[in-house]
């Protein structure tokens, strides 16, 4: 272990300098990583959660097609373009614009939210590991751990994924490439088996699984076409329009690598979500689930048992690996956020810290059980900051403002950025709370307003 740690500590991830050409990677590295990350543990939760929201067949199938297409477009023409131009991590690029003191606050928020997301994936994997121990599975309304067995399993899984993430981008990409083909095939197999269990013989039978929709389960909200479209577009808002994937795509040889995100969107956020929903549809026909629904209780969403029912041990293994392939790059990103706060610390140890936070979060099932709402919230919080980078990159000349203002002027706190972020977040979050508007409906308006405010306020303050 000491020799491994020593090797990792001296690994250069280019946190505060552009990635040199010798470390650029072609599309194959990214194809596997995006497929592995997005055909992953979240899919086992999100697919079933769509069913709990009473969505119709048209709203789900067509809404996912459109929403995921828009996400790919954002990755390709915004994130990848800026990433290959500057080849900097999100955190270092923000530091140049915002100043060290302001970006420290953002990095803390970013890192912690990513840790919570990774924790949800540890929760997902734990539902599979717990099957041989006859462990009680968490329910949709659970927030606290329900047994010591659950806690121990989460701790062991968290330690394993943290070590993989701490070994750096190369290891994260290799792990994804190794696991992705198996996970993709297993997801498809789960869907096919579930179709057989549901007695689906033609497309009409398949469509009838969702039909015209239904009432949402207790404690869930009703999803329409626009809920599905905008949620699927912005569930990864922090990574594309929020620019978090600058930290990953800075290794790309050219911007066209951004198209590889389609592997994650259409294999993961489309086929895998639908396959996972089919697994849950099978469970909903069981006497246990029907009894719960009759009593007005939402049946639990436990990915491990759902996959085990379809593929046995292979299904359980798929859930474990799928959770890892999301948790690994997410903890890696969180580690980079923390490393930007304390640049003299090694990336290895700050990533271990991020993994520890994720592991603690994973013990509490609320992050996974409320994943639709949590993902909408974290994208809404982080995405507007990405607008600062995007609008400055594309429109600084037309707005007559100086780029990387904090770095050039030697300031540690760019008030223009704080005002743009704070106003856009405050205005639209208040609308969401006061009017009950779904957050994904407001992510794009908040992002656009933040970018425009940044240009306007920066021009005014810089001229002064």
C-alpha cells in the first residue's frame, strides 16, 4: 500500500497548468469513460423513479430523446470547445476569473455536492452487496441507515471506490473502459428479461407499460413531457453548461471528442433508464408491491434485488460495478475541487478526503431515494457559474470586458461574478419555492441571466 500511495502522490494531474500535448487522448478513452459513467448506478435509480412519477409512454420515450440530444449539443459545442482551447481544470479557470477567495467558496459547494452524488452511487451498490446477507433494503422515504450491516457494506464499498478515484484520471478511465462493455450488455439483458416477465410480445404491449400515465406514487410529483425533457437535459447541467467537464475534456485531442458523450446519453440515459424502469415494472406486479400500493405506501426502489430478480448473481454484480463507474469519476472531480482550495496538498489525499465524505453520504439512503430532486437541485446551483466561463469565452470582445480579470489585476475576489451568480440563483430559486415550479424548468433561465449579468456588471465595474 505504501508503494502505491507513493506512486500516486507523485502523479501529475496538471491541476494548475494546461495539459501538454503528450498527455492528450483520443476519442476512445472518452467513449469508454462516458459510457461507463452514464450507464451506471444512477440509471438503476432514475428509471424506476420515472415510474413512481406516473409518466406516460410518449412523455418518457420522446422526452428522453430530445432532452439527451440537447445535453450532447451542450457538451460538444460549449464544454469541449472551451476545454481544448484552454486545457485547464474548471477550478483553475474559475480562479483566473473570480479570484482565489471567491472560487474557494464555489469549490467547497461543488466538491461537497459531487460527494453527495457519489454517495448515492455507493448506496446503489450496497443494495446489491446486501442481498447475500438478507439485508433489509432502504425504502423511498428512508433518510437514515436501517442496520449495522448496511453501514459496514457502505464503508467497505466507499473505501474501494475512493482508492480507484485517487489514483488519477488514467486509472478512472481504464476502470470505466474495463467495466463499460459488461455493464452495457447486462443492462440490455435486464431489459430483455423484464420484457419477457411482463409478457410483452409487440410494441403496443411495450407502450402500454406506461400508457397514458398514472397518478404519482405517495410523496412523488407528476412528471409531464417537459419534466422529462428538461430534467434529462439538465440532470448533468453541472458537467456541461456548468463546465465541470472541462476537468475531463481538457485531455481531449480535439473538440469533436465531445460527441462521445452521446454514448452515455443514449446507451445510459435512454436505453438503460428504460431497462431499469422495466425491472421496476416487474416488481410492481408482485403481491408485495401491490399490497403496499393498496395501503397507500410507495414500494421501495432497491436496484440490487431488482437486477437479481432478472439476472441472478450477474445482475447483482452489474449493480455493484455500475455504482462504481459513476462514483469513481465523481469522486475524482470532487478531489480536484478540494485540491484547488489547498493547491499544495497532493491530489491523492484530497481525493481520499472526497471519498470519505461520499462514503458517509452513502450511508444515508435519502440522497439515492430522492435522486431526481437532488440532481435537479445540484445542477441548478452549479450550472450558472459555468455561464460565467461560457459568456466570457464567446462574448468578452463584444462586451468589451477583460478576460481572466482577477488574475490580470491580482485581485482575490471578483464581485461581478458573485453578484451575477447570487442574483440569478436568488431570483429563480425564489420563484421555484414561492410558485412551486420544478427546478429543471428554471435552470436554463438562471444560466442565461447569470452570463448576461456577468458581462454587464463586469463592463460597468472594469470601466470604473
